[in-house]
C-alpha cells in the first residue's frame, strides 16, 4: 500500500470530515487523518483551518505522527501565530524527552517556526539542548542558534548563545564542531563586523583536527570557514595547506573545490622560491582535471572556477589542454565553458592541436557553439602570433563553406586580426568582399564596413561598396550607421576627389534625417572637423590605432582576487562579486587575497590592510569585441578616471580634439558651412551653453570620455536638517528635547538640545532606541556629565552605529527613542533623513553601474519630481556629493543634463539614480532604481531636502 | 550558505513536494522556474544556474523530475549540486526508482528524509544505509523504543554501525576499468583515458580495519621496493571512509569499510591506450535514395581474452527507412527512436575481425534541417583483465575478535565508449 491513496480524496466537505477524523479516539484513524492533511498541504490546498485539531494530535508517542504534526506546524505557524503558542508546551516537554531523537526533533522544529512569540519560549530548552549529553541533540541545537539569530539577533546575543556556540567548536564530536562552525559562519556572514569567528591558531588547529573526522558536508563547512582566515606568516600558511591538501582526494567534488579555495588563497602567502610552493602547484592540477568527470552541473561549476584559476595561476593547468576538448555529448553550457578555457590555455606549444579541434567544432550543427568556435579561432590568432597565419587560412576555409553564420562570425574576427597585425593579411580582403551581400547581422556588417573604410585605398571600388550600404541607411542599426559614417569619412580623407558627393550625402543623412543623438553628434563633429581643418581631420580620423591586446576578456585583477576567495560559490559561477547580486548584505566586505610574505618578488596583491588598496596597474586591456572599432577618435576605451579632478586630457590626441572643437565653435556658429541652421538646431543650447564652463562644450559622445565627478568643487558637508522639537516639555515632565541628525566624517551623529524647563535638577540621563529599519543604535552612552539645572540647556552629540537590531518601521526612517533621567522614562519618535545613512564609499564603478542598472527590473523604478530648484546640474551634483550621492557620469542630450548617480546605504543597499536637469527649467526629475524599492521614497525626500537647502 | 529551500517538480514545473529550510526566499518564487527554464532553452543559453530578481535557482534533472534549490545568498554552488545528487542517491536507495510516482507514493518518508538530510540549509546525515536504521518506510510498525538515533550518525565513523554479524566473513573486490578512446576520421587517436574504480562488497562482522595494497608506483618508490609492473595513478578519489591524511603521508589505503556495496576509490590514468576494438567504417549517402553502411570491427586485444556483450552503435540519418542488414556474426537492429543501428556480438575473441553491412532507403524529399554527426560508439566488457595492469597486491583485514576473512578479487575492463568519428562521403 502506498501513500498515494491520501491524495485521492477530493470530496466536498473534506475539511469537515478531516476535522472529525482528527478528533477520533482511534490512534490509527488519527494518523491516517494527519497524513491526509499533509497530502492536501503538499498539493497546495489550504488546510490551515485544521490548525487546532492537528496541534491536538501533537502529544503522541508515535514518532511518525509527531513528525507529521511538526511538519504541519512549520508550514502554518506563521499564518496562525496566536494558535502556534498552543504548541509551545509540547515542544518544551519534548525537549526533555528521554529519546534524543525526539529532543532533537523538537529543538529543530521550534527553530523553524518563525513566530516571534514562540522564540522566547525556545530559549530555555535550547540552552539545555546545547549542553545535551547526546551529540545528535547538540549538533541540532547548534544549527538552531543560527535559526534563532535569523529571527531575533538581539535575543541570541542577550542570552549568551553565541558564546555557547563558540564553545562547541571545542566539542569532542566532529559533527557538532562542523555544525557549530556552519552556524557561526552563517551568523557572521550577516554581521560582518561582529568578529564572531575570531579565528586564531588554536581554533584553526581544532578545525583542522575535526576536518579529518567529520562528514563530507562538515568538511565543506570547515574548509569554507578556514578560507576566511588570514595566516600570520608563510610558515603558518604552509602548515595549513599541508593539512588541507589530503582533501583534494575526496570523492565529493564540493569538498575538492572548497579545498582548492583554501589552497589558492593561502598560496598567495608562500614565497615562490619555496619548494613547497612548486609541489602545491603540481598537486592542484589532477583534482581539477578529475572534476571534469563529475556530473554536468558540477562540471559547469568547476569549469567556471577553472576559468578564474587559469587567469590567476596559468601555470597550474598549462599542460592539460586535452581534457578541455569538447565531447560530443557534453551539454551546451559545458561546451561553451570548455571553449573559453581552451583559448586561455592556448600557447605556441599546443596551438596546432587546438586549431584542429576548433575547426572540427566549426562544422557542428549547434549554431551558438559554432559561432563561439569561429570566434575562438580569431582569438587564438590574436593570442598566439605564430599561429595567426594558420588561423587566417582556417577562417578563409570556413568562409568558403558559405554557411551564413559562419561567414559572418569569421568576418567579425578577421577585423580584429587586421587590427592586431596591420599590413599583413590584407590580401584576403578580396575574398571578404565577395561575401558582402550575405551579411545580414549588424555586427558582421559593421565589421565589413570598418574593413572597407580602413583599407579604402586598397579597394578599388570602395566607394561603390560603401554607397551600396548607404541606400538603406535608415534601416540599419546604429552600430552599422556609425561605422558607415566613419568609414565614408575615412574614404573621403583618403580619396577626396571622387567621394565628395558621398561624404556630403552621409553627413546630411546622419545630421538631418536621423533622430539618433549619437549619430547626429558624430556627424556634426566630422562635418565641423572637415570644414575647419582637413589636415587636423586627417590626423584625428586616420590616427594610428592602439593595438588590441592579447586577452580580450580578462577579469579585472581586484575582482579576480575577490572571486578567487569565493571559489565554489555562486559568485564564482557568475563571475560577479557577491555584492552585485546579494541584496542588503550588511557592510559588504570585499574579500581579498592575503599578501605574500617572505619573498621580495613583486606581489600580485600589494596590501591587505588599507581599505583603499591600490591594485597593481591594470593591464591596458582594450576589449576588441562589442565595441565600435575605429571609433571616432579611437579613444572611447580610455578607462574612466575614478575620482578626483577630471584629467582634462589623458592623451595629447584627446586634447587636440578638444581644442579643435573649441576653436571651430565660433566659426561654426557663424554658419559658413551651409548646414548652419540645422546645426543651430542640433546645437540648440541657448547662449548660456557657450558661456558655460568648457566641461560640456559639445553635447553627447565626448562628454562621456571624461569623468565628470570631479568637475565638482570641494565637497561640502552633508546636509543636516534644522533641529525640531522631539519631546515637548509638556510630555517630558519638564524635559524638552529638540534635535536633528548629521553625518560627519562617516559617523552619524544625533544632535540634541536638552532643556530643563522643570523646577528641579535633572541627572542620570540615558538613552535607548527601539529596533528600527536600519539598525541604528547609540554607539556609546549619552554624555550628559553635569546635572541639568532648571532653565539650563545643554547640547549633546550622540554618535550612532548601524549594527543594532533591525526591524522594519513605518515610515521606514522612523526612530523610536526612550530617554531616561532621574525623573522618569520618556518615549518619543523622530524621523531621520535617510541621507544620514549614505556611506562615503557609495561611488559605484561605472561598469558595475551600467550592469546593475540593467539588472534591476523596471518594476523597481520610481520617478519623482523636484519643483522650484534653481541649480545648474553641476551645482546640484556638488551639493549631492556633499551628502554622499555620487555622480558617476553625465550626459547632455538636447540641452538636458542627465546625471547618473549612485548611493549606498549603511546596510549595503545600493540605490541608482538618474537626475534630469533642463537648463532654465526649475523642475528636476529623479529616477530611482533599487533592488529594495521601499527605500526609494525616503531617498527621494533626501534628494529634495539636499537640493533645496 | 547553501539552499534556502528544496523543491521537487514534475516535468511541467508543478511542485510535487518541497521543503522550506530558511524562510528567506518566498516559496512562490518557484513559479518562475519553469518559464525561466523555457526561456533559457529557447535562447540556447541553458544553464544549471538561473536567476530571477535576487532569487537564484540551482537545478538538476533526474528521470521525469526537476530537483531545484533556491537561494538569495552567495551560496556554495558546488555543495548544492553535490547535495541534490545525494538526494537522488538516497531516494533511489529508498524507493528503487526516483520518479514522479515514487515521490507521491512515499511522501511521508520523503518529508522525513528531507527533514533529516538538511537543516537550515546545511546538509546533515546523507548516508542512506545509516538513515535506513532510523527512518523506515514502515513507520507504523516501529515501537517507540526502537527509534533511537544510531550513534553512528554523529560518530567519526558515520558510515558503519556497530554490531554487524556475518557467519562467513568475506569481502569482494571488483577492479573495473573503463576506457575512453576518441578516434578521428583519419584513424588517429585524439584522446584516450582510463577511469578505474575499485568497488567493494563487504560482508564482514564487527568494526574491521582494512588495508588495501595496490601496485602503486608512488608507493613503491616511497618504500624503495620495486617488484614487477607498477601503475601511475594520475588522480585518486576516495570514499569518505578512507583516511586521506594517511594516504597523503605514506600512500597507505586504510579504512573501516561501509557494510555492503560501496565504491572505495576511483582513479584516472593518463597512459596512451589504443582502442581495444578497432572500428573502420564506410558510409555512403546517396541523397534522395539510400545510405549504405559498412562497418568492420577488429579485436585488438590478446587472443586468450574474450570481449563480452559487444555493442557497436552506428548513427543513421533520422529520415532513413526500410533497413536491411547483413552480418558476419551477431545481429544488427535498427533503433529508430535513437537513429541508430545497434550491432551486438555476444562474444568477441581477441584478434578476430567481423563485418556488418546495412542498407537504408532515404526519402526523395530531403530533410533540410542540419543534423549532428554523432560518432560511432562501441561498448564491451572484457573480464579478468585491466588495461592499466593495476593489481590488488593484498587486502589485510583485522578485527578485534580475530576472525579469518577472505578477500576475493575480480578484474573487468569496460568500454566507457570507444568512439570513432567518421566521414560521410556524400555522393
């Protein structure tokens, strides 16, 4: 007989019938009824109405029945908190049961009932269970502390459970140790500053001992915890590595990856000339290779991590190319990852093999895979110079297949090869031109147009070819239009005599008939350039291009370091830092690799201590894909300056371009080009624009080249609202409190004026906060040292921390305060401007900003208007910066300034903003995007307050 | 740390059973899983991790089920997948087959197991043999007194209970090597590797201490003895019963075995191997009319050995029809649902050569969808023989009661798929 029979009752009045059965005297009938209830719950029916009846069955000596009732409770307690209290007695009783299985079951289940009222009753039984004689109960209780902490952190701290949990690390039973470590790590993760896991050599030693004895899962908890430790010197680092390496032989892939994480991290500290360092490197390769015979999902995780490992330490796997060859029956996600790693490992030694494989892949049927294989051939050519010729001929072979998507991919990569090896393979251009008509993807068309423009002097009919594209100019994608514009200008500069008409045509198409601002702006720039100074135009447009680098998609070194610290986790799979996808992780800590000790060699990570660690100079990586090559000034790839005054020009060329435009401005406005009126329109800013500081002389593209964050003056202090009365003397038995909040030097201050309006002296002041949305809590006692005599006032400044207990308030920024003195305790509530919580390091990287902006669903976007604000965009930006609202980029479109800004709250929530300012229009528009949209309203209020004061 | 909740879904995405471990992810989020999966599949971006808002789904598929873990933290992904596969293993041992029906038929036990396997996202006891001691399918029959936690659960030896008794103490050791060879169309070997595993069937009383001796070259180099052929194992993976630090320090494989069947260890060997059964094929495709296939198989192993249950799988176009076969031995069968001809030879002596011819008709209207070119694969088993030459030198069994125990050793070589890519000459 199977359980499926319980699913079959679908009669009407079922609940009623079940109720009767649950209250039956017969044990067997009761149990059957509970099973039916659970079956209904499983298929998603609401059986919460039976709560009291089910709970009545709880007191039973039948373990199976008890488990079912507990299961029911876990599901419905939250919806019926008042009734859940009914169950408490049985729980408490069960925690005393002679059978450890029942004790453990009770404490485990109680922790899963997330009802505040119940947690109080949980404390005593939990305290007993943590000291239980049976390890099964202790290991369950250890986890329960983490559960309880999740519901009520303060309670756990007050009850001293954290200390008991720490003691369990020294437990005699390895499974208890493992669970205690897991629970502590979990708690520490949500409170990074709590210093819970203060790992020292003694605890490390205990963990390493338990590592040999606990289950595979326990080993993972311990290894993941070890990975957070920073050894004091290279000797300690080596001895830990020695004790971790045996784990590489574990059958469980997750144990292996966690061990690899510890080793990769601690290896940083070993001097490279140490023999052991070499031994360790050799030991890492075989287990990594074996991971590729695991289940496909685990292979995928392994491959994503290997991708990081080969970037950090290419020497580990350099001889293992063959294992990354794609198997016929690999799932597509494994295939694509393998391809990526093949390219990373490609070298002169193995390139022949790799190319043979890639050529094979390019004839498969899976389109995405084939495309990536063709691209891979191009990347090999760029990476391994000796193979370039062979790669090009392989690509030509593939073009001959005439398979449409193969041809297009091939052309895209050949464009890159041309850039890497100029004047070498141009003989193939003729073959490429034959395929012009078959290109229907924008990227391939753009690549082909770039090639024609770049080599216009060698292609006899370049003008005809480009002209043919011009016919359907407006139907092309922006990418193609921009490329076509540039290509024709190049052509004109190379063969001015025959192509004057063509260039006129394209310029007018771009400037007059297009409503794409980028295209229009670029058209104008060319136009002005050509008309003002053709020689300069030549220098700019036909300037020598920087070579593209070998590795096109290396992960930025600081990010790579952080990801290495997260091996095996989702971050390592996404190749994104946890802060990019985990919301609200408090005071997000970016993990760093430890610095090396001993050896005097240049070290990858120069420091660990200082917060603003300077990464070693990032290699000049110029991504070759996804960008518009040969873009206007070939400068669009300049890495954005991160802070400080804007580099007025990072290269001479850039400066030249600026001057040129500046100089040309007046003459242009004079309108001697015939396109004067159109230009006036496009340039539509009122005279103010010309008088405006030079930082925004021309709208569009160029502005993006500069980081505008620094166009701002000295940051002013954060905005602080005027004091208001919080506690009137009427309610405070003569004590009047008025106050406000301020943020100074990264510390939130609660500034109060205490006035004694009573007749007697006041002493013994103390203050306490209720739990609040952002965990605000006094960082110290209230400093009122002298007694407050009648009619005396005193100014007090109370520093606040943000690590207190959290509870969502309504409104979000509401704070309930209790102030005590020798007379009484007084309660009041006040609202703090949320801008107090904006932290100093809230400036997001530009790339991260872009990605995050896209990533946050549109539903989370909120739009507000600020009226009557008479500030220029720059003044606004500087004002906002004073309150830690950072401008990351600025764009000007049609006289409207768009400021892109980021804000980080003290609990790690990021808010992204777009502020639109129209010169002369007192209404500003703010668009806020945040993963926690609840805060948007408060953030907007801060915007308004800051801008208007 | 790992999973917030675990779901078992049917193929349509309907939740069959689920367990909420942490309560930090809304259980309704699972409704996004199926649409997301379909969207990814359509875009050709299928991935084992998918995210929706700030919820991440990690999933595996087993028969007609999806097992999905949700999280909103930076979870240990490798742990989650290992755990999901462990669930499959445990459920399979409990219910023989893990599929939609067995979940429904046993939902009470499934809930109990989910409760025991993981707590607040931390995997706990996952040894199914031990779980079976205190979570049983016949819950009703159990007396309360009996359902105690076996001390094994929290012991350092968490995989074996005390008090096991056998009349006759024996341990069976199977050394199974599977070889993977990839041959390209020109007949050259592209890649080859050997994956071996040593499996135990332990029928020993008490808590025996075992030590396994192999002809491991590293060990022999360490001890200075060098007698006869030795084997270099590239990477070794052990069951958790093996003392890893002991192996690391002096290459001794010592352990207290789990009772019954288990995989003690697996290893990888990188030596170059030639295909044991060599395949040559000529496939001629006459568009719009027919395909003619000729396959020659040759046993390239010792004459004394015999390969059993040889299966040569030859792919054919999906639109082929009216098959005709001729074989010099064994028989050939058309498996249209897999687009394969399977040629089986019960026993294939070393050094022999056999031939198979097949003829298929093709429709006059051509299928214009491009088809993959799956390779020809060969499956077989050769008993009493390992390619690598690995040998069990000894198995020492010591138990405090001092009984005599007999170890038995068997060697088998399997094909993990000797694979030959081939050319189709289109005419």
